[in-house]
């Protein structure tokens, strides 16, 4: 027979040991923020913690306002997004949920105390039962390891979400600056077209131009007005996308952007085995590996307990009149109808599903790395071609055309036509430059981190 006092003391010791696990002060935010800071080079918090109260919100607003006091460089925009994007903040708080599950898994289930009193025939019966769930005690170490993997997976996924926000903000900044630059150049082209239309009208009144020639210049001017409207519309949309990613509102939305995109670096970065880099560095691949390991552990737990669904140990104390009796009570579910085969089959199917999802994630990562690197190199070559060949040749041709026009060797029609072709070349270069910096941001996202050192840029802005 088991002694009531010894069982109670042993169970109390087990409960005490199971309750040793405790919550951290930041819900795991520090670890996740450290990973994203290592990958982006930018902090994800003010004073090392998430905003919790009005004082924290004011401190965060002061940091953001200081950054917005000058033309917003791309790294500053990314930093603001990491600090202030509310969707990302919600992801950070999900770590607290995962940590709570981890700590809970390390604690035993509370014991159940039953008290029964009866009387009759001049006698009083008292029954006291203290029940412990032995199954939770047996499986606690394995359950703790499973929840530990889940917690590590959650940290990786949250860090990966931070990298996604950083990459999205980088792309949005490039798009916003390029759209603003394109809109400004469209205004210059429109003003030039307006001057050409006015010149054409004066030439017609002097009898030097036909109605067709005047109509051609007026139509071109009308098209440039429409182009300005479309460019400004695109600039507003791109700016608002950037604003949303940074989580700004109110007076903070009046921030300034640089006038131009950064120029091309001297050469694109040469990378070795990009597929292996992606597999080693991407946090979503690491999280998928942990998920597969977690599923395998869950399968092992299912196999170990397929015949034991409920196992409770109870310490019983009875008093019946002057007689006291002690003992124990064991409850065991008998696998008469359900032998656990369905749960085992479900666990095995879940594991194979996880294995194939991991394999597909690896295939996607390799493909994205190859595609992004090819796009990065092609975008660089195209932008360099515009910079070194198309734009200089167009400028040289425009200068020669102007000299010939001043020497009365070319007509005004040829001069105006050359101006239009030169504007198309400049617009092409702006678009190619935008595509290059976007391709670099895409490549960094595909490889799971920054490429490394970046070239000097105008106005302190570097994608």
C-alpha cells in the first residue's frame, strides 16, 4: 500500500520542479529582434523593447520625427518601418503567445482534490482524494522539447516577417523616389512642349507653318499634360504605399524624399553558390526545418501514448466512523474500441505532408535565388547601357542638332523631334535605374539578408 504522505510529498516535489520555468521579460522579442538586426543592420526597437504604454509611444514618436526632419534615406525608411509597422508589431507580440505555450508545457497539470462526506445509521463517512495526471508527468519532457521547437520556429518566422517588411519598404522607397523623379521630369517635358506649341502658333500666324504642323505640336503638348497627370498619380500611390509600410499618419506623412535615385555602383556584386546561400540563410527555410522536426517529435509522442489516453493516479484517504483507511486509486482507459490507429495514421500523414512542404520550400528558394540574381545582373547591365550609351549619345545628338539649327542647317521640326527622343531616353534611364535597385532588394529578400557594402549615394540615400 502506498503511503498518503509520501505520495503527496513526491507529487508536491514534482509540481515544484515543473513550475520552475518562467516567462521572460520581453516574450522573446529580444532574440527575434537580434536576428533581424543582424540581417538588416537596423534596430527593431527603441530602448530594446516593444512599446507598451504612452511613454514608450512618445519615445518612439520622437525617434521617428527626428528621422523625418530631413530627406528620407532608404535605410531610415526601413528603420522606421521596423519600429512602427503595426502588422510587424503584432507579429512581435505573437512571440509572447509562443513563449507562454512553452512555459505552460514545462508545468505539470494541477492536481484535483475531491472531498466526499456521507452519514447514515449513526455513522459519518468522509472520503478525500488527491488525483495527479501521471501521463502529463511522463510526457512532460518530450512535450517541453516540442514546444521549445515551436518557440524557436516562431522566433524565426517573426524575424523573417521583419525581413519581409524591410524588403517591402526598400522596394516601396525606390518606387516612390523614382515615381517622384519621373513626375518632375514629366513636368519639364510638358513645359518644353507648351513652349513648342506656343512657338508653332506664332509661326502659323506669321504664315510659316501649316495647320497640320501646328496641330502636331498641340497634340504633343496635350499628351504631355496627360503624362504629367499620370506620373503624379503614380507618385502619390507609390508614396502612400511607403507611408503605410512605415506606419505613419497625420503630420508625419509630410516627409520629404530625395530628388533622385542613387546612381549605379561601379560594378554589380559577384556571388558564388546563390542556391546554397539561400538554403543556409533564409529564415523561412530554417523555420520549415524546425516544423518538420517538430512534426516528427509529435509522431514519436503519438506512438508512445497510442494505448494510453488517460492515466490518473489518485491518493485516497477515507474516514468511516472511528476507522481511517488509506490507499490509492488508478484510472486507466481501456483501449477496447479505439486502439489509437487513426491518431497514428494522422500523425504519419502530417509528417509526410511536412516533409514534402519542406522539399517544395527548398525548391522555391533555389529558383527564387537564381531568378533574382539573373534579374539583378540583367537590370544592372541595362541601366549601365542607358547611362553609358543611350543617354550620352542622345545628349551629343541634341547638342549637334542645336548647333545645326542655330546655323540654319536644320529645321525647327527636326529640333523638336530630337528633343522628344531625348526625353524618352531620360525616362528610359530613370526606369532602368529603378528596376536595378528594385532587383537588388528582391535579391536580398531571396537570399535572406543584405548583400553587404553598398556604394556611396547622393543625398545619403542608398537602397
